[in-house]
């Protein structure tokens, strides 16, 4: 009986306390309210003041930016004036250089033989670049850099181009091919007379007959891409087999057909120092 | 049994009286005040966000100013270099 009584009292207490706590949690006391209101009001005032100060600072910064930009524009205007051009002129010059750069890239991608065939374009590009360097706009650092890049590519192109050239030699009284070939300024080796004969077949029909005042071509600095100089021990099949020539021994007949006027009727008889023209495939 | 029931009723009544006495003495914020507090809180938060945005813009403007100043220095150097090259071209 007593236990039931105690249990009932405890349950009543729990119920009353629970109700009391629940009520207290839902409501905000005036003290808490005033404290929170004051705190938020302080934060609001501080933020409003900060915003005002920040806005003023930003306006000042924007003004400074505009002033610096105006000064930059003024100096750039002076540069353009000294170059005797305007922004459009600079843009057009840049495009011109970029086109030259692209052209140089295209030429650089070619093989030595293709380059040789298009050597006029290389020379034209060199001339264009020289003209561009004479333009006042080239004094701009950006253009100087572009020109340096193109010059670098042109140097590579020139390195890739065959170095061979024809130098003129005027025949004098008493000259014959053996004698000319032996001259120090020619080949300093009389046995190389075939080299002179084979590149001058348009004039020399008989190697024993040359005349004073004829101007002969003297091959110097190696060979052109479509040429091959016969070495000791060479024969047409061996030459045709060379991967840098045709890469196929069976194609020797093509070489023979192209050089029949120099080789003669016997394809098994070719002489060292003969300059053969290699046909294109 | 009756005695126990009476005791429970009495104890409960006493406790309710005590509770009412406590809750009756405490002042609570009314709905209007709570609404005002919420509005102040929202306004403060919005102002703080606007301030943060403004400070972010300040940082951006400072960066732009530094870039513009550098660009000005560069263009001045370019002017000197161009003048020198033009003089070299003419000589």
C-alpha cells in the first residue's frame, strides 16, 4: 500500500516537472531577449559602418585604377606616335609576321629535296623578313621576339637546304677539261674532269673539244638533291639500291635512261666523278 | 485507500501551485518582440554579408590596381626600348 503511494507521488512529480520544463523551453525570457537584441543590433551597426567605409575605399581604388590606366594609354599612344602608326597598323604588322612564321613552319616541314625545289620561296621569305625588319613597328619588343623566332626557323631551313652551287668558269686558250679540273680553284684534281663534263653536256658534246670564252658550270659544295656522283666501285644497280637514291636495285634502268647521253651505250661502264641525275619516282 | 488518494491529490495540488508561482514571476518576450528580434538578426546578417562582399571587391580592386601599375611600368620600359631601337635603326 505504501509502495503504491510513493509510486503515485513520484509519477505526479515527473508529470508536473515535465510540463514545467516544456513550458520554459518554448518561451524566451525578457532578459535573454534583451541580451540577444542588443547583440544583433551591435553587429548590425558595425556592419553598416564597415560597409560605408568599404564603399568609400573601393571608390578611391577605382579612381586610382582609372588614373593608372589613363597614364598607360597615354604612354602607349606616345609609342605608337613614335612608330608612325596606330593600333590597327600594329595588329596588321603582327598578322604579317605570324603569316611569315606559319610559312617558315611549312617550309621547315619539307624534305631537303622539296626545299631545294622551293628555294625561291625561301628566298622570298628572307626578303619579306628583311623588309619587315626595316619597318619601324619592328622596334616593338613583341615584334622583335616574333622576328627572332622566324629568323631561327629560317636558319634551320637554310641549314637543311643543299649547300651545292654552280660557280662559273670561263675557258681560256689552251684549256682542256683535265687541266681545268686540276686547277687549285676548281678541284685541284685532274681526274675529276668528268664532274665538269657531266654538268655541262648542254655545251660540251665532245669532252675533247672545248672553246675559249665558254662559261662552264663548276659544281661546288657537294651535290644537288637530284644528283649523285659516281664513286670508285659503283655500278648502276648498286647506286639504285642506295636508299638515299632509289632504294631499289631493279630501278637502275631509270637512272640509265636519264643519263644515257653521259653513260653511253654500255650501262656496265660508268666512270668515277660522273655526276648522274637521279630521276624522280 | 482513500487516504492514499487524498494524499496524491494534495501533493499534486501543492506542486501545481508551486509551479504556477514560479512561472507567474518570470517575464517572457511577446510575439511582437520576438518578431523584432528576428528582423534585427536578419538585417545584421544581410549587412555582414554585404560587408564581406564589399571586402572581397576591395581585394579584387587592389589586385587590379597592382596589375595596372605593373602594366604601366612595363609600357614605360617598352617606350625606352622602342626609342633606343628606333635610334639604332636610324643610325
